[in-house]
C-alpha cells in the first residue's frame, strides 16, 4: 500500500513537471515565430502539434524528469541544454522535410526562449525552497555557524530547508581564515574569527553555535570549545572527518561535543597496501579478542581479507559479542571463536594444531592496576606465563609473526601490572633470537573508552551527580583512540626488525583533572557548583606521569611518523629460562613471596614502595624441584 502511494506521488510530481514543460514549450514556439516574423506555420496546426510531440520525446530521452526540482543543479542544466540543442535540430530537419523556409533568426529566438522556459521554473522552485526566509518573516533559534567551508555551507543550506527553517535561523559565520572575512556563504556573512565568538554572540543574541569543521584536530577543537564555553551559549558539532565525507554533512549529523573530540588527534595515514599484504589470505589469531583493543583489531583485520580469523578470549559475553558483530558485517569471513584462557596449554595446542595460524596478535592480559596489586599470583600467571605459552606454541607451529601488545606502564614499572608486562617484553624480545618466528612488541598508553578506563568511570559518576574522583591534581596520562591504536598496531606489525619494541606516538600527555573539568562542562554543568571534583590520592602502584621509553632504550624513527623504534635490551637466555621455570613452580606452590622476588629479578627496574611480601633472594633457595613435580 505504501509503495503504491509513493508511486502515485512520484508520477504526480513528474506529471506536473511535464505539463509545465509542455506549456512553456508552446509559449516559446509561438513567441519565437512572432519575434522572428516567421508566420509560415501560424495556420498549420498539424506542424505545431507534431513539433510539441517530438519535443516531449526529446525531453524524456534527455532525462529531464529524472532530476528533482528541489535539488535542481548543474547536471539538470546540462540535460536542458542537450534537450534544447536536439529540439532545434529536429525542427530544422522537420522544416526541410515539409519544405518550410525558416530564417536563422527563428532558430536562434527559439533556442534563447526555450532554455529559460525549461530551466526557469526549476531554478525558481529550488530558490523558493532553499531561501524561504526571503518570502516570509524569519523565525527560529538564532544560529552562529563556525566554519565557512563546504561543511558550513551544507549546514546553512539544510537549516533553510523546510521544516528545519522553522526551528533555526542562521545569522552569521565564524572562520579563522582572514581571507574569508566579510565574504558570504549562501547569503550569510563571515563575521569574524573564533576569538570574536563571545562578542558576536552577545551582539547578535545568538542562541545556538554549530561547529562545522569536521577536519579539526583536538588542539583546534579545544580552542573552539573554550571560546564557545566563554560565550555561555549552547553548542553542537559535526562528527569527525573520519566518520563523514567532507561536504555531505547535514543538520541531522549534529551532536554534542564529546570528550573524544578534545583528545582525538588528526587522521593518521597508513600504508594499507603493506598492511593488507601481511594479513590477506592468512590465518590470523587474536588472543583477548573480545576486549577493547582486541575486538577493534578483529574488526580491522576482518576488512583485510584474512583466510581465517581465530579469536580467543576467556570472557564468554565478550567473545559472543565480537563474534556476533563480525558475522553480521563480514558474512563470508571464516571466523572461529574460542572460549579459552591463554594459560590453558592443552586447549591452545588444539587450536594451533587445528588452524595453523600464521600471524598472532597477543592482546590478552589483565590490566587493572590497583586490582592487580592484590593479585600478584594471578597477574603473573595470566600475563607472563600466558604470554610464554602462546609464544612457545607460535614457535613450535612455525607462526610467521607474533605481535605482543604492551603498555607504557611497562617502562620503569611501579606496579604489578606494569612489571608483568615488562616481563612479557623481555621474554618476547629475547625469544626472538631463539625462534624462527618474528616477535614484535608494540607499546602505547591509555586508549579512550577502554574497559575500566577513566572516561567511562567519569560518565557513570556524572550520571550519579558526582563527585568526579581524580587521584591527584597533577596526574597525567597519554591517550589514543581505540581505532587509531589498532591501526598503528597493524602498521607496526609490518616493520619487523630484530624483535624491537615499536612505540606509538601518543602526542602530549593530558591531565586527568582537565578531563574531569571538560566532561563536567560538556554535560552542561558548572565545575565546583553543580558537580564537584574530588582528589582522593594516588592508588597503590599508580604513577603521577607515565613514560614511553626507558633510558637504556635507544630510539630510532621508522618509515611511519607515528611509530618509533626502541632498541632491544638483551638478557642472558639461560638465566631468563631459569627465572621463568622458577616462576611457574612458585605459582603452583602458591608462593607469592617467591613470585615477588622472581619478578624483581626478571624486571630489575620494578620499584614497589609498599612491599606486602617478604623477599627471598634466589641465592637462599637451595632446592629447586623439576617442572615434572608440579604438573
């Protein structure tokens, strides 16, 4: 029923357009005859009707009724020009056939009249729809648009179209390009720069600011938002350039400014050809594939046409969720989800034997800093031994590339989580020389919106009315978006060299206090009045500032500006193997004091001022059972 109604409406509109063209064509024919003093057909009704019929055929042939009048544009004008040319040609041929002597003036007059007769109604209709404020008194919320580019032009155009024009009234534009000062876009003048926003909003009684700069990076967005906040006028923004095509943005795309807009950085450029070459037609295994980074890695990998994607995670809901999402979007991809822990050697062996993975992204790890301070044994088992088990199987099954995902907390670690991840780096860097598998380590800082991170915590606290809890007023962290981190991991995986650590460029660290203040402001509240910020003190193992490089790691550039290389620090392999064997024995003996001691031996730079265990030096351990005794 709905289809039939739509069809009727469609043909009704086309019929009106056709009748309009027919009437104006007749007027153009008669007027051209009168202007050129060619009255040879004035009593020839057959000739007149024949020409009109042939004209109609030309109009349909040239596609004059495929275009929508409301969006009449250059392509429509080109079709009309083509129709006018064909019409003149047909009249000339028909006149020769009927032996009618028309002067050149008649053809010229008819062409000059027919063109505006066909194009005029279309242009007038669009003008009326796009500029209703010229025909009626403008009403609606007074809007200031920031950005006089294609996105700003699209916003203004959409604001003027019914029914939106009843709600919004564009008043002016803001742009920092001095060359645009005083220029007009869609009849709206560029009034000043971003620093003038407060003054302009006050003078023109602006009620809403629309930020139409989808290409703005985080620094620009922070400056713009700061000016908008000072004006005390509500503001909205378009999505980032990554999410929309430039120039196609509309009012329906507008949303509130998010904290990610102030932290995310410029769009990164990747060598997708080399990335696809490293993934396409290969069996790729992702451990921890249901987590924040792991699931996004799976999405990115799925687009690169792997032969198979094997996903391992020990969280039932997470692996169900990523499996469902991937199957809906990549229906022809071979996906094999496995509910499995990286510490389950037996199950891992079955998976490796069945799928023969060629590339491994080892993301699985426990990462919550304060929580792991009280779970040393579990953190060591999952993070260190889990990494060892997967790495050894990768070597055994001749996996080509093994990528370890590490963290900035592994640099001069002050907590269990960072120390275990540094231990993983040590093992993979040195195991690289013992195996045919290429071991690569990728290190980076916090990712926005990851599970257990500060931004979801702040959002929950905001919903509860505050306060937002910050551990220290000076604490700072590096931040990166999940898609950016995942893409740079894939890029780094193509840069194998001697087991080095690849460190992602995290930009400048951001103060957590700044995050809290901005999230309060963006929610429409006043810091310290509506929502409080409470400083609760550093948690166990927490640093004030994170680091990305150790002082003994020489740093080199790579072929990608966002990726640095830290040189490998070699350890005695026999000593490393002995420590790992002792760690496994101590784990099975539930000897946390011994585990703590071994972790310090493996990671000498690990500092922990609040030592809950009695450290037993390795030299005091007189009896070391074989691994067979603990299995």
